[in-house]
C-alpha cells in the first residue's frame, strides 16, 4: 500500500537470532545469557535467542547446563513476582509453538526438555508452555530456520569459529546476534562478519537500549532503524533551502560550465 | 469488572461506528477480563485520519522545543503511573511484572530522549558555490503517520514510534495490537494529560485486517 502511493514505510519484521558460544567462553555467563535470551518474555521477542550455536569442545557441557536450568524455570502468572516466565500471549500462539515442537521432533531433532503445554490447576486457565530445548539441531531444519516466537531453543553443534559464523548467517533474517568468547580477535572478526543489525559480545541477544539504532538486515526490516537518533531521520525529511541575497540572477556551475 | 474502552479521536472518546466490541482477557488467567474494546473498521480509521490531518498544521507550527516539553511532561505522568501501567501490561500481555516495569521504563527513557532531541533537531549549513548566497538543510515533519504495533512490548514499541514522530511535528493514528490495547490507552492518556492537543494523536482499536480495509 505504501509502495503504491510512494509513502514512507518503516517495518520491523522478525528474527531467528543466535548466540554463539566458543570453547574459550565463560560458560556460566553464556548460560545466563541464553536462558534470559531464549525464555525471557516467554521467547516472544523479535530479538529472542532461538538458536544456540556451540563449539564442539563445550557443546555437551553447556547444553546439559541449559537443560538443567530450563527445567527449573518458574512458569506462571506474571503478577506473582516469584514467577520467571509468563504464558504465551494467546491460545493461537501457543498452538503455533507446539506445532513447531512437533515439526522439530519429526525432523529428527532431539527433544531434551519441555515440548508440551503446562496443564493442571491454575495452568488450565492460561496459555502456559514448558520451556523447551532441542539438541542436535542442524541448520537446514525448519526449527532452525523459521521464527517460532515462543520458549523453544534449538542447539546446534559446530567445529570452529568459521563454521559458527557461517551457521549464524545461514538465515534470511538478520536482527540480533551474540558471541561468547574471551578471544578479543575472534570477537572483532565476529562483529565484522556476522550479518545482523545488532551484535552483542558476551551479552545475550536481547536487551537493546532505547537510545541506539534498532533494526535488522536482510529480510528483517526495510532498512530503517528505530530508537536513538535514527528514529528522527525516519519521522522527518530534509528540506534544502537556498537564499540568494546578491540581488542578481546567479547560476551555479551546472548551468555555467563550458565543457 | 470490565472496563469499557473507547476509540480516542480528536480528543474525544467515541465508540466504533458499528458499536461492536471485543474482549481483552488475561492470557495467564482467562477469567480476568481486562476490558471491552471497540471493534473498529475503515470508517473509524477515516475519522481518525481526518482529525490527524486537521491537527497537523498547528502542531507542525509549534516550535520543536515546545513539543519536546510536552513529551517531557508526559514522561512525568508515566513515572507517576509506572506500577499501575506495568500491572495492566502484565494482565493483558502475560510477561512478568519485572519485564513490564522495564517496558514502561523504556517508554519513559524514550520520552526523555525525545524531549532533549527536540532541541537538537539539527539541519546542516554548508557553503554555497556562489557569493552572497546561503545554502542549508532543515528538517520537516511529513504529516499523518499510521502506526500498527505488536503486542510483545505493549508500551515501549508504541513509544518508539509516537515520541519521535510527535517530536518531529507529525500527527498520528495508532492501531494498538489487538491483544494489548489497554497499555496503549495508558500511554496515550499520559500524552493527552501532558497537553498534546486534540487530534495530534488518535487511537483506533480493533483487528488489523478490519481496520486496514481502507484503500
């Protein structure tokens, strides 16, 4: 519609954001990052961590740590401050989430925890879903490629930094990203080569600050950035003004040049 | 006990022309009815757009720092109502209170940024090729912006759009997410109470599909 009428249109769109964890990372830090990134807001952020890309040397250990903590997350009514994770926003959204869990199982991913709604007692009055972790996910699986928008994390094993970045970039989306490593050189290369509008080093994929540009590349968005100073460029347009106070008709070079 | 919410057009609260409403329930406890909201359609949007168009010239002519001062006052309202707004957001969206408090805080911070930015809407002056001639670039607002927002950041994302848009001198029609309309009501109330003139920001509630059929 905007295109047809030549009106400015600013789009946000989605993400399939990944956290890379290399062998040299602080694993406890990476763990806190992925738990918050994947299950905060019940995974319903466009910047949510939905892929965990782990170097082989620490894959088993880290994924084990993630599963153990995911099982213990307190899910319930958000008004009760002892709860950490609320419900899915609607019945329809929860069905979509569960649909993807079934797809993941059919595709051969290993369901490590969760994978079903929460039922019984107060849970029956809401749209609660168990925090879910899949292991041995490969980049071509649908659960690794399509945005689920719920508490479902896909874990992918890679052999080295190059493969980690390749797998991270292997998506039509490009909103947020993160890398956990203690190697400053690899962190710098990651910043350069990751295809995303936002990259975090040693922090999760969620938690943008309101005064910096926010938006994605590739199929995420249409080039605009919200937040910070760039939002003001979206909501205004330049007007160029020339004031001629010479009292004569003056011509700029384009009308004067003799070639 | 349900609240009856109304569209906000030209500074007035009005029902959808069809008179239809829909229920907004708590996804953690569907017994909790947050409120009834208008099921608007394209004709309601048309009224809102007309109001926003009519309000535009005067808002555009208001000096940016004066617009920024109204944004700042709106953040004072949000600061005072932060807990109340967070509770409403948790009830209609589901995320925990810690997160909805953060959501409201993000709107506050975006508003404070907007207030400051209203005095920094810089253009650029560069030398002209010619003597006795001045060349520069200034910023202009664009007119009426239509905004359709998601439900996952029920106050923060509307604030990302409304604060910069209004500070630049545009007027707006916002269609809140069908699932999280009450939080937008709170946000726009803060703007209105802070002195945003009638018609500068308008709310049309309803489903995106029904409202979009204006083309």
